[in-house]
């Protein structure tokens, strides 16, 4: 008459929040499926298919791979953001950055080489078009060929 249904309280991976509080220091690699908020210090690699927020007191030295990043603190190393990287006015970035979109507030320190994802394909298409009459390199090559043939 009464059913013995037991409800399972499961948390969907990717919806949970991970937090590294101020005063906490971690060394090593971190892999997670959930959102990250970092106010402490991490030395190593952080990988997540979700969003990472580095607070004002947060520091990462190493590699960060994530979907989106919002940085107020410090980052040093290789930063690979699939979609949007937002640098707040207190952010300090040193290293190499690869991102889809970049938003930088005035005051942020950005000492990095940056590659925008999707731009490599576009630049290959532009460079492969050798018949562009306004391309200086093509005009100088044509002029050089014409003068050597005369």
C-alpha cells in the first residue's frame, strides 16, 4: 500500500561550487567539473569545463583551462579560456593567454602574449588571398619581378 520510494539527493556535476578561501595554499593539479572561486593561492594546474573566478586576494601560478574566467587577483602562467576572459581593474596577468573574447577594465595589468581563438582561420584566409591589389607585399613582389624581367 505504501511505496518504499527513497529520494536520491544527487548534485549534478558542474553545478557545484568549489572555493579556495583566503589563507589557503594548494600545490598540485586540480581537475573539477564545477564552478571555482579562488581567494587563496594555487601553484599548479587547474582544469574545469566551467567558470573560474579569481578574487582580489586570489593567486594562480601555473596553467588554467576553463570555459569562462573572471579575474580580480593575480595569474602567472598559461591561461586557456574557451569563451570569455574578463579582467577586472585589480587583475595582474603575466604569461600566455588564449581566449575567445577578452574584456579588460581600465587599471588591469596585462603583460601577456594573447591569441584570440578563431582568428587563426581568418588570418589564413586573408593571407591566402594573393590577388589583393592593395597588399603591399604582393605589389612589391610584382614590381620586383617586372624590373628583373626588363
